[in-house]
């Protein structure tokens, strides 16, 4: 629960990060050279966070699949059926984006 709260708190910084990043990207656009530093960084960070999140979500589901029969044989409801697997997968998928938003907030806060 604490991890979910931390992820949610970090992701709530996303609008602030966008607002801090827009003037830097506007300066990049005014320089006449496409794909300057801040624009490249923004695209790269989002792509990396998306790929890491997708991989983490898949690994989380695979772990839940590997626990299916042990859960059935122990008399418990498999996590694939009771929503626990989906919850863990979503948390794993959002964690990389959360880290990136928090890091960007700190980096851009220091520039201001």
C-alpha cells in the first residue's frame, strides 16, 4: 500500500514537470534546430519508462502464472483470478514512470 501511495504521489508531479519542461522545449524550438537537448531527453525518458514498464508488467504476470498451480493445490484462490496479479502488474508497470517523473521534477526544480 505504501508503494502504491508513493507511485501515485510521484505521478501527480507529472503536470508540474510538463509545465517546467515547456519553456525549455520552447527555447529548443526557437533555436531552429529540431531535436535539441530537452526535446530529446523528454522523448527518450518516456520511451524508456514505457519499455521498462511493459517489461515489468509482463514479468509480474509471468510470476503470477508460475504460482498458479501451487496456489490451487494449497486451496487458495489463484492470484490470476482474484485480481492480485493484475494489481501487482499495474504497480510494476507504473513504477518506472513514477521514478522518471520524480527524477525530472528534481532535475527541473534545480534549473529554476
